[in-house]
């Protein structure tokens, strides 16, 4: 399962006024199928713009397409009609709210589920693979 990653990027703020782009990079790895990594970055990098890294359960992203879900640092709220999903990201005192296109998020999840369908994750096996990777490094 190593090397099977699915990544998508959501452009949140275009470069029309500042020359910078804010992007949410969403990554899922088959070796850790229950989790999705979320990275808020600016291109080019700028310390005054929103940034941070979070991890959320894949099933929270799926549930967040239809109903408010999440707790702690990552929360999802679908817009009426489900065309968009609002994502609230908290990191200490910093708080960022981003709006994602629901269809793009749904397409990302479908790509992950073609590799490891929901309900067929084997956390013990994946944990062994992650530990093997860590011990090799």
C-alpha cells in the first residue's frame, strides 16, 4: 500500500491582488486510510497569511458533505443545497475558515475509496506499515 497517495488542492484566494495564492492541500495515504491531512499554505510563502497543518478522519470529511461534523481543531459544515462545505481550522489562537466546493471534495473521497473502500480499512496492518516506515528512517 505504500506510495498510494491521493492529493488535491483547493485554491482559496487567487493572486489577482497580492501576487500570492492561498491553497488547502488535502492528502490521503493508503498506508493510513483512516486519516486525511490538511495543509493550509500560501504560494509564495508569506508568514502573515494563513497557514497550518491538521489531520481529520476520512469519515468526517464524508459526513461533513451532508451534516455539520467534527470537533476540536477541524469542523465541517455543508452549505444549504450542499454546493459548498465550510471548513473551520483552529491551531491554538489562530483560526481559519475556508469554503470548499463540495463536488471536488466528493471526487477526492471517491478516489480514496477506490483504493481502500470505507469499512475495509485495517488499522492494525496500516499501523504496522507506518511503524516499519518510521523504523527504516
